[in-house]
């Protein structure tokens, strides 16, 4: 489908014209119904969103709750520059910003998008999939952010800020159910234990979903989850200059997401479009009555996937004001445990005979244990004067240990032969850094931005794999191996820019940023001997210009940005075949780039009607591809990066009608559109998701009792019943598969919230 760019260009051009002219006009007669000011801490200061010279989106916790956005995967619906790669386990899931992210299950590589929870960097991608519980806001910072947020932020940052308790007593109850058996219950309490001195908050959550995929072998509904979690905060203020914050959270999740739902038994080659058929797989699925397609929601796995996660940790933050300066210390410890029991091949062969070499059963059992300790110390100067700044020191130590076992049973002649492999591997990483960022205020309207981070990385790994005597040459199991290695590096990130205020609440800026992501090891179950050498760092150079404005007496709020980001040593997984099975090789793929324009616009058309329009045009592509040693490659130069749609648009309209002084009716609808998206860097035609749109709506009754408020909301997701795939990829042993998103089909629900 070809998308016309004209409407989007007109929107951006019109908004720019408004920003330049309307601040000077008298609009008092239209002043009612200003857009709420959003305060963010993207630069470790409380600032209005439109004052920050960074392309960023901010979503409030209340809006997240109203829209049913409960995790980072959900927020990708309303933030066009964010995309998300799902998988059968949290360890396989990845966030992308502006088309850039790191796809790997190796503990020896960091994500390109950093997730930060209350100032604490989450080192493993699986940790970032935690439920968004008791959230004040989420800030999505786009482009390299390594100056203040650390080295593994070469593509961007997801900054999650939880709510902080105060003197005000508040109790919250939330509940939601859907017609396809998803439920969510949350209860929270906060207030003062000692007035003006000691405050608390405590929130608990339970939720679950039966799933929207049927396993015809077990008869179970799968692709669902069960979730239990809690978050607690204690804030102590011994005096007006000292604040101590103790925070802890725990989330337990049990998923039964299959390793893939077959869309085809064939595979299509790039660039020839040659089709490789698999009649054995076709016969297996046909015997179970399964028709592979882009709408298929049936599997024939021998057993249901069982993946369990325990994600928890705690932190202590000290905020001490010394005169006009502020000292902040954040000490944190976190653990993440992931357990997997998965049907590796994804299909059963009980109905097939006379097919020598066919895998009758493949079973994976894996265990990940990861822990991290971090310490950050910052000094923040007062604002104003010629120079204001934030400087700091940082230390992080992370350890990850994994045990992975694969059991393969093959049909050899008339006999079933079983073999296994067991790998034990892990990494230790340390990071030391000194950092700072300053504003040089030449005038009240004109300033320069100067920032940098000097860092040192230390990374080591071990890997030992053993197999039984007959495993040699078995599909999916590499031979015995014992390896270890270590590497270190000293490097830097930087940020330079200029900011000029065209008028009150109209800001323009231009910045240059250098991003850095450290060296890596490709440590995984089938790690080959030639993967012992470390990958080079991934570095990026980003050029960005932007304009932010509040105009029409604050009824129109907008942010516009244009950018070019060039990556060298891009770290990604390259899909390859080993002993008849699909494997991935983590490699420095060469040079890639991402360039585009972004617009975030909120318009309070009337006091009752609010319109939100967010959009991005992003051309993320391979500039010069380096083929991994030993692999067979073709020319990928000029082709798109995975999970980088060219266009992604989001629109929301909310109309609130006052039924009485204490009762409102809210009508809301939103739509998300994205163009075709490739899931594989190898550009295979059968891993492309065509463009699609998802339309949602809700109706709410909102009441104010004087001592509290409540709302009852009915909602429908995917009104047009549009089926799509969140990921398309090749199956582990055969065919092509899809991952089925939560809203792959239309569903209805009811949500209630009480605050008193």
C-alpha cells in the first residue's frame, strides 16, 4: 500500500507556521481549556516538556491506566518512534527506537535502548518487560542519550518514573475484564505515616489472560499469561534539605507463548523469491487440521510452553540540598530469573511415519539468573547564571549465569533416537563512568549545551557445552566446547548543541550526539568456536534539530524534530543455518543509518475536545553490510533495518461532556497505522508484515464524589477485527512462523477505577 505523505507534510508545515506566528497574537478569547503542562526529568531536573532540547514523548500514569497500556510493548501503540520485538520468552524481547535495537539472547551484549526505572538502569532486555505498576509517567527519549543515562543508550532511553507518596492520603482500586478472559486487579494505598516527615505507598497487582492461540494437541488456550506484582515506597524527610527514598518491587510472570504459529510450511529466498517446500511439515500440520496462514491461531506442539520470570529489586535514593546545590545518590540492587520449558521444533510428528531424520520431539529447558549492583552520585547546580550543570560518577556490576539443555528425538529408520546437549555459560561486566552536562546561558533566550561521559568497560564470559556420545551431527545440537574470554575498553559519549527561545514557550534547538555501546560476546547455547573474539563497540553520531511550542494560550502543544543518525559497528543477529537448524550469529553488521522527521501534537480544540496526533517518517537502512565469517551473504546494502516501518502514525480524540457538576461522559477513540515492517535483516520476503491500522474506542462515565473520584469505562480493541503479526520469522526447524499479538482480533472489556 502506497501512503501519501502530503497530509503529514501539511500538518507539520501548518504547525510550524502556527508556532512562529501565534505567540504574538491576542487569543484571550480562546484561552479556556489549556493543554495540561507535562513536567519531565529527562535532564535530572524538573522541566516542562516543551523546554527540554531533546526529542521525547511523555505519557502520564493515569493516561496509561485509562488506555489499558500496561507494559512497554503496549506504549509502542501510541509512541510512533517506538517498536517492539516480542518472543516466546522475555529474554527474546527487544525495544526499538527510530528503527534501531539489539536482537540477541546473548547475555554478553547490551540493548541499544536503555530502560531506566526510578534512576536505575536495567541491564538485561528481559527486565524491561515488567508490568507498569503505580507509574507517575514514562518518558521516551529518542536518539543517543549516553551523556546522562549511560553507555547502553546509543538509540534512546525508556525512562520510567513511579509515583512518590505525599501527605495526601489516597486509596486506589482498579479492575478490568474482557470478553476473552483477560483480567487485571490493582489495589494501592499511600499517605503519611508521620505528617510532613514520613510517607508510604504500597500497590499490589494480579492479572491474567487465557490466550488467543489453540494448541490442538493439548487442547489448551495458549499465548497468555499470569502476573502477580507489588511495589512499595517509603519516603523520609528528616528536614527540608534531606529526603530519603526507599523503593522495592517484585513481579512474577508465567507465560505460555508458543515459539511460533506457522504461517507457511515453505520458505522464500531473498532476492530470488525461490520457494523451498517442506512436504513433511505440510503433512504434519494437515493431519492435525491446521492451515498455515497469516491469520492462523492454531499450533500442534507436543506440550504447552512454560516460561516463568521473577523480576525484583530495591533502591535507596538520597537527595540532599546543600545551599543552592543538590546532591543525589542512588544505590540499587536487582535480580532477574527466567525459566523456560519450550517445544523447540514447534510441531508434533506422532502422525508421520517413514520419514527418516525427521525430528519427533525437541525440548528446551533453560534457566537465567542475573543480578546487578549500581551506584550513582550526582551534583546538580542551581539554575540561572552563566552556567548550570549536572555532574556525576557511576558504577555498575552485573553477573548473568545460564544453563540451557536441549533434547532432540529423531526418527532413524524405524527407531526413535534421543540425544542431548547441555551448555553452562555466563558473563560478568563492570562499568565505571564520570559524566556531566551543562547549559551555558549566553542570554535568557540563547544557550549552549555541552555534555560528555568518559567510561570504562570490563567484560568477561565463560561457556561450556557437553553432549552425549551420539549427538554429533544432530540437528539443533552443536558439539562439545569449552571457552572463556575477556575484553575491556575505554571510550566516551558526547552531546553538543544550541538552544534558542523564539518567544515565551517556543523553543528551537540543534544538537550533535555521539553514542556508544560496548564490546560484546555472542554467548548462547550453540555458541561456535569462531565466536570467541569480542565484537567491536557500536558507536553512533546523531544530528538533530527541533522546535517545541505551546501556543494559542496553551491550547496547542507540539514538538517537531528532524534527525540523521549514523551507526558504525552495528551489533545485530544475522540469521544462518547450522546442521539443518536456524541459528543466529551476533555480528558487527557494518554501517547503518536512521533519518526522519517526527511530530507530536496535542490540540485542545474546545474545552471538551482534545486531539492528539503523533507521527514519524523514518528511513532506517543498511548502508554497508559486513558478512559474518563463514556465512553466505548477498548484497543487503540499501535495505531496511528490522522493526523499522517507514511511516507510523497515531491519532487520538477525546470528548468530555459534563452531565452534571459531579458527573462527566467521556468518548474516546484512537487509531494506529504503520507501513510494512521487515522482521529479519536477511530481507526474506516471508518475514514482512504488510501495513495495517488498528482502531480502538472507549466510553466512560466519570464521577466526583467530593472525597474522591471514580470511573467506569467500556472499551473495544481492534474494532475492524484486523489480524496481523507482531513478529514474522523462520521456525527453529522448519517453515515460517508468526507471533500473535494480544489484539490480533476484536475484543471488548470493562474497566473500573475508584480513588478516595
